[in-house]
């Protein structure tokens, strides 16, 4: 599956990224695509809380 | 003839405590070594020669008056160039950070200094601790990588240019360069050592930690830098760190009965034959020490977890860099650019799901570590690869960065070509003492770390 050019262009505009950003690194994209696919094919219950939950013992600034 | 710079950190500290060696003399020995080998090794991004000499004179005066600041009094050390050092440039191996001089020390740096250490310089890092290499070379073979991202820390230690160093690991950046350079590196449990003042690569995966030439030296350094820090919330809920070095003073049979987990897959899938043979020999040594190796079955989600790690890594790195990238994308190396650009496009629900898989793998691995006390694997796929364009693969270290569990590497032999190989030992969260004990017993039984590269 090729990267979604419309989504890339939207992100580029939204984040004011440099021209061409997201259009490069075709080989890396293939690897990322496989990883995204693997992550979504792995069954995970909605009751599993993501790692990196907020820490409430943060001291005042 | 052996010089003070050849002493282990522990032996140098003991000599200073006994007034058999002054901080000034130890520093001069170290600087002479630096002068001789640094042009070939290129471990240092910058040296603080005059500042270090001033500090050594002050520490020598204190020593003469019978005052030692702590267990690191007068010990020359390096700090990876992503650790903030007050008044000394911290460029993170990047053109973007050139000229950045922090106003404060990273917590780990401050704790080393409070205990008397002399930071003699900043060691080379790959760009922002990612994958674009630094000029550092492997002291065992100058045309090979020292590994990364703590490249200069590993190289400087192997070349006897410092007695200890700070490194950091997001995937394999402490354990891999330590293994490639024939030294010892410990990636602590997430939350054991403060990240404050360490430039982030990926916040939830970053682990600062100690690197040195012996297991005991690493224990001494961990003891110095570990513990709660109000500036890093991850450290606040961690149990208090024990006196790691003293725990190594136990009886000779301190590891008898330790159960060693041997993973059923993944960790040997792509290991080269020489590396695998040395790993199997190391397991036999552990068995002779009274440890009980047994196979463990990795959870079914394990491989998906490794893909999830990369998703988290790319997304968080993209978030760290997006503002600078907007203005100066051309000043980034190709490898980090690819990470940022792909990270910016990964859907948010994918990132969250990757963090959920992380929770699952952490639980499963914690369960596995009820069956065994530690897990032993090769520290890398083989010796340091030839060439300087790549720093090698972190795949064997990544599982413990992903889960946040502690891991250590200790030298376990050399290839026919004379390159070091490391044995990785991982353990339960906050049980660094156990992996240190196993590594120390193995080190004492074999002595592979005593070899010195012929520079």
C-alpha cells in the first residue's frame, strides 16, 4: 500500500512542515507500514491501559 | 608498565582514599593517554582540559586535608554529549545544537560531581542519540564502529581515556556500544536514574545509565546517580536504591541457585555463529557457578511488542523534533529525518495501541521473571560491524528498553579477529542488584574484561 498522499499533504500543511516532507524515504515507509499493520492486528482488550499513563505525583512547578 | 589511567575506577578511588594517588596525578595520567590515543579513536566531542585540571587541583588539596567529597573523589569521567553540563557546550552530535551551553547540570552529572568526579569531557553521540553516526571509532579495530548511540563513552572507556562514563539507551545505546567495545554497561530500570537534563530522543523509552570497565565500577556509578529526583516524576515512585557495590561483597557462591532464563526464540535468530558459540560457552560458565539455566517461552505478543517499540520511538522522536524540523530540516542526518518524517505520519490510535501492547508485554515478561531470576542472551548480533556508516543493530537490547526492565552487558569473549562479544543479562524491575551479582560472578570467573586494545 502506498502512503496516503492526501494525508501527508494535510499533515504537512497543518504542521507547516518543509516542502517534500513525508514524500521521501520510500523504503522506511514500507517498514513503518508493516509495523502499523502488526500493531493493529495484535489483539488488545480495551481494558488494557496504555503504558505512559499520567503521573499524578508530579511536584508543583 | 601499568599507569594510573589503567586502574579500574574502584582501584583508582581506593588509591586516592588511601592517599597513594592524587587526583592531579590520576588526571595527568589520563590526559597523557588521551593525548596519545584520541587522534585515532575520536571518542570526545570536546574536552575540558583546563577546567578538569583546576578541579583536580582543588580535589587534591581537599585530599591533603583529609577530606574526600565521596566515592568518586578525583575520578576522571566522560558524559555523553546529550547530558547537560553547566557552562560546557552540549551539542548532542547535531549542527542544530552547536553552541548550546546549558545553565545547569543534568541530575546524573550533578550527582557525579557532588561525589567528587571530574567530568573531563563530553563523549561523542550519534545525532541526538539516534542512528546517524559520530566520528568515534572502535579501539579494538579502528575501521569498525564502536556502536551507538553512546559511541564515545564506550570507545573512551575501552581506550582507557576515562574510568567511567554516562550513556543513555532508547533502544540499545548503552548495552550495544559497551558490548562492541569490550566494556560493561548497565541500562537501569525506567525510573531508576533521572532523565532530567538529558536531551530526549523518545521520552517513554529513554534510560540514562552508567558505563565502565568492570561490573563493580558500574555498580559504584549506579549507586551515585540512582534515586528520586523531583525533576523526573518517573523516579519518584521507584523503591529506594540499595548500596549496589556493597551487595557485590558477598560470598563466592553468591549466585548459586540463581535461575537463568534462556529465551526460546528471537534472541538467537540472527546471531552470528561465533557470537552464538561464545554465548553458549558463557551459559556453561554460569552453570559451573551454580546457576540453573532453563528455557523460557517468550509471550506470543513479544514480536509485536518490538514493532510497537519502533512505532513509539518514531512518534515520540517526531514530537521531540517537529518544531526544529520545521525550521532546519536540512541540518538533520538522513536516518533521523526518516524517523521524524515517518513518525509524523503514524496515526495517533496506532501510537496508543503500541503503548497498550507495551503494557501487555511488560505483564507477560514480569510473569516470566517469576519462573526465573534473570534472562541471559547475547548482547548483540555479533561483534562490532566493519565500517563507520552504521552503529549496528539494537534488536537484542530493545526488549528491555521497551519494557523498562534492567539489563547489563559484560564481556564474554573475543572473535578470531580479536573483537569483543558481550553477554546480556536482564532482570526484574528495580532488581539491578541481581543482574550485577550475576555479571560480577561471571566476570570474576572469566576475566575477559581485563584485555586492553593495542592502540
